[in-house]
């Protein structure tokens, strides 16, 4: 069960500040127009990495990108 709030319920004088590092993974599907599967994979990764500056501004850093599947439509 999730807490009702994302803030500590402890009194302010009883709190400390903590730096918390975490790994957050997400799943994304993209439609890519390419000559072959290999090119589609390369283009998809390049597009995600090219938009990394937007994510970095929100505190995210793109690390590993794992291509799970590629199929021709």
C-alpha cells in the first residue's frame, strides 16, 4: 500500500536530508521507418539518446538501452 503523501510525517526538527539514488526502468515502443531491423534498432537508440537533454533537466540520466525485440510491420 502506498503512503498517503510523499512527505515525511515526522516533525521538521526530527528530520534529516538524504540523497537517494535509484534505478528507474521504463518500457517504450517506437515506430521506426528503416531499411532493415539493424538500422531500425540504431535509429531508435539514437532518438532516445538525442532526447536525453530533456530527461537530464528533470534529473534523469539515460544509461543502458536494451532493445528487446524488433519486428517488421
